[in-house]
C-alpha cells in the first residue's frame, strides 16, 4: 500500500526540515512526499533542495506556485498523488512517531473499508516540546452529528487530519474541504451524508501551536468564519433546531464536562425557521456586536433577515475577466475587501444581497459562475437561478 504525503508550505524554512525528517525516518517505506511551496520568500526552497539531492530524493517531489494560500497548495499537490491513501502533513508539524505509517497500515488491514482513518494529535510548542495529547471526539457516522455541527455554529467537530482514500479525497473531500472550506467529513452533495470515518487508537502527528494564533487577528477570523458560515447555511436547508441559543449553551456546558460525544441535540428534519437570528448569533460569537463594520458579514445578516420578502428577479451579467472565488480563495478575497480593492461587480452584488435579492437570471454560459458566487457568499441554498429567456 502506497501513501502519498502532501506537504503545503509557506515561510517555514525553520521547521520544514523536521517535518521532512519525520517522513523519511518512517519504518514503513512505501511512501511519496509531495511538497508544494506556496510562494515562500524565505529559505524554504534551499532547505528542501538538500533532501531532493539525498538518498531519499527520488521519492520526494517539489513544486512551486504563486502565493495562493494553503488549501490551493493542497489542491495543487493532490493532483500528483499516486498512492492509495493521502495524508496532509503541514510543514511545521511532524508524524507522532517513526512507526506512524506502519501503525496506520496495520490498522487499515485490520479495519478495511473506511473512507478515512483519523486519530489523536500531540500538541507541541514552538520549540517542539510536547504540551499534551489532544484526544479527538469519537467519530459517529450519523445524521445527529451533522445536526450537532449545525448547533456548534458550523465549527468543525473534528480535526482536518486523517489518512484519506485517494479516490474519496479527489471525488468528495476536494469539493467539501478544499473548494468550499467546510469540514471534510460532511458530504453535502448527498444532502447531509457523513463519510465513513474511524478513530484509530494511536496519535497520528505532532501539531505545533504558536503564540500568535491565526484566529486572533482580523483577517484570520474573517477567513475562518467564511467556512463556518458556509457550513451553517448549507445545514439550515435540512435542520431546524428549536431554542438554538439555549441548546448551544447546554452543549458548551456538557462539552466542558467532557461529555460532548454523548450529546445529541433536539432537532427536526426541516428547513430552519430563524435563519437571520442564527446567522447573526454565529457572527457575533466571533466578532461581537460591531460585526456590521465588515461589509460581507453585515450584508449576509441582512440577506437572511429579508430575502423571503424580496420577489424581484435580478439579471446578472458576469464580466469576462471577473475572478470567481472558491472557499480556498477566502484569504485573497478578504484582503481585497478590507483594502477596498475588491471588484466593483462584487461590491454591487453585496449591495443586492443586503436587500434580500435571491432570484437571479443570467446567460446560459454564466450559470455555473453565478452558482459559484452564490455559494461563496453563503447564500447558495436559498437562491433561485434561471437562464434568461433570450438565451
């Protein structure tokens, strides 16, 4: 069994050597390492070149791209994968032990047929010292887990790391995780189907935690909530959770008591009735009451408060050179929006969105682009799009 390890990297010259060493020192040797440099300006390329010229160089493949962010680097890397399984190892993390790949292969042989195999993570500090073992909530392939994800503000219940079957990664996870920036285990192409995942009984990797946490800065929070809101609004189509705020508080208490895995929210299998209230509640949990200064967040709340009352069909024409953003492009989108450099088309679209416009007509050749735009702006499940009559 061959394992393809995809390693996205950006400005990690100081740590990538340790990450590569954790691969080449594995006792199981049927692997390939695919490194994608996401436009680093430090000495990352120089560090990697030492390994390309080593005895293991024939199993290490190195690619460079313009800075496009982590998810796009992974997307670039998986197209070169040839193994039966894919594992994403970040360039500041390491496998938990020299036997990790061998442990996985033995576990997969004993428990075949799953889409992904996940496990615990060992938290380490910036110097590589072990902090603690972070035990992952037991996975359950159940509709109630999707409902719990909805109650948990669209925030992932599990970690993003696992050994993935390559065919599943390329056919399903690429769409949910890489393109849409949503949890990999949720397959919304089949309403609320969950992938078949199993928890292994050993830690998979060492996860490096830094003091300057990504989520603590402005653009980091905007990037994170983009995927959370897309997850939440997609699930709104299928779940109604009565007393949402009360159940959320209850789950937090239960979770702190380490009983979270046993919590099942009370829900009904129908469309959410209080969309605007819940979207605002979720946003305020990240940004507080002053979220309205962020154009996208403000317009999204307005959309879900009033879209049902707006019956106007809006004709959309997509400019030929307009960039179409996916969830993997959220950092670039947010950067342009904050700097006031976002395309005029998108600023106009946000204004329409804030007025509750959800009925769109367009040219046939623009249909998929309009769908992508609506999905990116987290309104896709609740819009109607038709081809203009003259087409």
